[in-house]
């Protein structure tokens, strides 16, 4: 899994994977959602040297609710976050040569808009 060049330096066989993920098929750096809205986190990583991504491990904010999938193996999961700014969400991918890297996005979650009902004025 490693190469030894003529000077005796040991180098990796190829580049480590370049981790990335999408939030509801959108760039997570500009993703906006509201509290308790279910959305999908999907692996969008790149593997090199003929390797493939074989494992995804997610680190979610403490009070995030996992709706479906496994945070330790699945490359696509459904989650709901509570209200908060800069909620750290990390994906660690491992390729078929056992090289791994991580990517973090800070996701902002706003309160949902209030529910309201228009009422006609009453006659006095």
C-alpha cells in the first residue's frame, strides 16, 4: 500500500480521498433549514488511484435526530437538527485502500416561521 522511492522515502500509493457531502443535494456551505425539518446528508467524495469509497462515518450535533441510516457505515442518512448556528457536521470517508479523510460543515438551523391564521375583523 506504500511506495518506496529510490531515495528511501515512503509515500502513499495514491492521494487520500477528498471528502465532501451534500445537504438535500445542495452545497452544505450555503444550506439553510428549519428546526426539525428532515433532510438528507449524502456522500459526494472523490477517491483516487482506482480506489472507491467503502465507508462513511458521520459525526452529528449532539441533539440531532437520526431518522434513517447508520452514522457509522451509511453514505446517505436522513437527519433532523434542533435550532442553532454553526452546528458541526463531519463526514469521515474511507477508501478501498484504507485511506481516510474528514470534512466538516457548519450548518445553521433556524426556527420555523410561526403558524398564523388570518381572522376577519368582528363587528362591535
